[in-house]
């Protein structure tokens, strides 16, 4: 849905909201120093590792203002709004393409080894079994409408 479509098609109620979900992005961070920096394949201590998600969603707002019985005006605009974080994120899953430990093989859910999200950040709260390079993927399950959004990190080497 875009603003031009809403202007041409019109909005037929006093206020209508339409949502467009962009592709989320996920960034792996190394929090070992006084200022966080990007985590990479050179290595980051597991205790200093966290993931941050940018939802990249937009809400289009469209309002209908009747001025007289024969003329109507329709306005449409868009604004960035973290709609997923604040209202519609149903659940999420975090996985890795590398074995984390004996109970978390590649592709298994890692929700229990990350903290609950705080300000779109997921902190690693458990060390992996050994040093390894991981590509983490986060799947966001959205309701209204039902949709799954997926984002992955660049390869990151976790150190013990």
C-alpha cells in the first residue's frame, strides 16, 4: 500500500490506518568496551554479545474530511512508527546456523539463551559449548495481518 494508491482510491471513513512492514534488520554488537561496536568474524566474548533489531515498519494514515455533500477531500501521509514493537509483535524465534551446545543444535530455537527483548535488544545470557562462527536469524511473527519477518546477521565468532 502506498500514499498514491490511497489518494487515488480514497479513504471512506473518518480515519483509516494501513500498515506496511519493511524487512527488519538485525545487528550483532560487541559490548565489551565502553562504547558498543559491531561484532564480526574476528570474535566477540559471549558475555559481551547482543543482537539489536530494527523493525523498519511504516504506518500509512488516511483521513476523509467531508466539506459539503458534493465535494470530499482525502489526505494520505506516511510516518515511521514502530508498530510491530509496540502493538502487533506476537512472538519471535532466534536460531543459528551453527551448533550452540548439546541441547541447541543448528536451527534449534535459542530463545532460552537470550534475554527477553529490552528496547529491541536481545542479550546472550548463556555461553556456547565451544568457540564457533554463527549467523543468527530472528523470525518475527506478526498478527494482523499474519506475517513472518526474517532477518539475519553477518557471521559472528563467539568466544568463551
